[in-house]
């Protein structure tokens, strides 16, 4: 059964807790979403709060995918670019699909829903995202239409002697 996507849902305790569970579960499964396992909800909470503040300020929009049981199964945060010369593209952050749902095409569904959401933002012509190299994410994003446009070797240190590239990808929306 496909996920049901909602852009800009009302954020209450259930959604907040669902995102915290998703983020910690994805991180602990090895997902490249800003943490290195093991993490707890307590570790993730300050980062979620930063995203929620940006939402309250109108700088970020939340896309949530719900599974057939109504649980948070996927998220992506679309962040508007505030630099006056770069408002024609936005950032896509914290792209996650719960490990129990991976392998069902939900990642592609999430990326398509994110592109559809970005198309609703007046003046936005492209989506930019970054990912941690070394895990195959670049191939996934490229299969969704993104093109690698930059790479900083060794910019992400996940552990001593384990540096990964910071890869920037772009999806034109036209």
C-alpha cells in the first residue's frame, strides 16, 4: 500500500513523536541523516526543534508520508533559500523512509512528492540537496533525476579515520 503524503501538516505531539521515532530509527539503521548510531530521541530532539523553529518562521516546509496505519513513515524538509540571488531553488533536508518500509519504492515516492511540493513554491526552479558519500545515496538520488553538481572530499567525519565526501546534487523542476 502506498504512503499518503501531507505537506505542511499541523505539528502536535503525535507528529513530533513520530518524527523523533523515525529519525532515531533511521539513524540507528545506518541512515545518513545527520547522526552516527547509536542515537536516542533525546539526541535527535534539538535538531528537530531547529527544523520546527524554521517552519514556524516560514523558512521551512515539512512533507510527511504516513503508512496505512497512520504512522509517520517518511519525511523531507524543504527549506527556502533566503539569499536574494538564490531564491530560485530550495534545499531538501532530512530525507527519511523508515527502515521497515525500505525496499518498497517509498523513497522514490517521497522524492516525487518533494518535487511536486517544490513546484508549488512560486519562483522555485530547482531542488538542491546534499548527501554523505560512500553509502550509495548518490546513485539513488541520480535515479530520481538529480545530477551531482559538487563534491567536497572528506568533508564529513563519521568516526576517526572515516571521512566521507559531502556530495551536492540538483534537480531542475522544469
